[in-house]
C-alpha cells in the first residue's frame, strides 16, 4: 500500500531545535475492513470516536509508551510505517495512539482532544499524581509512542520536545501530568527502554519545557510597543481563522473555530502578533485555538459605551486609600474568598486559590497602572507550588490587588 501523505504539517520550535509534525488523523466514523482485535471486528469503529475527559476534550495528562524499532520500507521511516499499520492497514491489534515518534520524525493520528486505545485500562480511572484526583490512560490522556528497541538519543530528544510542547499547549505540568503505560497497567513493563532511566528522560522533558516557557515570557517582556489595543492576560473573542506556529510564520498551521481565548503572548512588530489559548467561562484552558493569530481575527471581550480602554487605564480612577503597592517579582497568593479576577472578569478556578503562589510579572502597562473593572490590577506570572516551591509556566492573568496578599 502507498505511503501516507500528511493532510497537514506544523512545526515545533524550542530554541535551536525544530521538529515537524505530520498530521494524518484517522477519520471519524472509519470502520475496520477486517477483524483487527477482539474489540474491533470487521465493520466496527477503528478508534473510540469519543472526546477525552468525559466529553470535554481536555487532556489531563500524557502517557509515554515504547514500541520496538523496525526496519522500514525504502522511502519511508518507522513512524510513518507504524501509523500506516494502524490505519488504514489495521495491523496493530487495535492499538490507536495520538503520536508516533522515531528519531526526528513525528506522525499524529488522533486529535489531542480525542480518546485512544493504548493504556489497556479500558474506561477505568485510578488515582492520579495529584492527590484527591483520578485519571484514566485511555479516557483522559494523550498517548506518545516512542519507537526504540534500545536507547536512541535522537528519538528521545524528539519525544521530549513533543511532550514539552504538548504540556505547554494544554496547560499541563511536567511534575504531575506525565505518566507511563506501566502506571495504568502494571502487567505491562512499558516504556521498557525508558523506565530504567525515567528520571533522565523526565529531566530532558523539563529542560525543553522550561526553555519553551522562558522563551514565551521573554517575547512578551521584550514587547514594549505602545498604543496597542491588546495586552497579555486579556480575555478576548477569537472570531475564527488561521492559526500560526510562530508570530513570523509565512503559512498557517491550521484553522480554528471562533471561541473565547486568553492572550498569553504578544509580538506587535510581527505579522501575527497575538498568541491565544482557548479558555472557558472560568478562565481554564480548554481545547480550541492555540497559537499565533492576526489582530484582525480578535475583538475585545469586554467593551463599554462610555469609557475607552485608554481611559480605563488612568491611575486617578482609584482613590488613594484603596491603592495597594506590589512589585514585579513579588510572590503573592490569591485570597480564598475571591470570586472573579476583577469586577466583571472571568471566575477564578478553585485550583488558582488552593494550589499555587504566584510571581508578579507586571505592575504597570504602557507606563500606567492597569485598571480593570475599576480596580488596580497586577499581572500574575509564574505559578509556584505551595508545597515544593517548584516554579511552573505563567498563568498570565490580571487580578485586582485587593484579591492578593504578599507571601514571605
């Protein structure tokens, strides 16, 4: 059978490392042309056709697998050959994963928001790495299948880059949200090559993840242009359209539907100056737009008929007696009785108040105090685990100074 041709491709870039993802999603409703496994007989669906996490489509973790390296046919590579063996050939005994990785090659067969068959745990859930929460391999996580029969530096680096990218894309943590196949199915010693060196591989993921989040923070920190309508942390309407993997990309990586989103980065001198991530009504990251977009595709979420955005940023609007002084770099917590980030803003998720402290990244915008909903605000940056002190990616949310308190 002919080799697969990707329906689309996109590029992951972290520092000097660049990898291309070949996207060939198994069509919804695709059925087996022969008996593939006990649970996939001829005419049955070849993938679950269900969204992750009880239908929300939000990944709760990433499951790492190993499978044996193979000698691929001339003109292709093991990642493509494994993908093709899955669908349309139906030669993988029912296994369906999101990503296949070999050396510098990546093939994607499931969208990030859909379930696969890879963890041998059915529809069950078990205790997650986060106390008090449960997770299922098949029903909640993205599967990354790493093709190696022994240690392969190229393959492991590519897998680490991909996993770091996915963690950041979906608001997941390298500390708590990476799982092994063995975690969900103890009878399977998988990923067999990586389990003996798991700490080494985990640290490589963290290194790329930290480099990625650091690069993102630097983009916004260096972007000081004035007279711009939008700023990091704003909740906006994305009206649908092209999405790019970088602010300077010459072609779109894909197209996303209209949704509510948060601005996480800005680069106003570039062609696609706003980096968006889809959010729900509580401000939690959800499946949807993720990437750089044109200003023309974005409109403010909150508008008023009598007050312009520039007027809202006037320091004199807050009486002197209500002003609180915080500094960039200061560590703060969000008060437990807080409801919205600022009057009229999105609701604050419970984990924002219970799980982390925050490093303030900005106290002004365009040289003035940021006023939202009539309240002086600061921009919450990196999350700091309340128990370990470990720092994670930025939350990038403006919050009223009345709702935070300094931590020693």
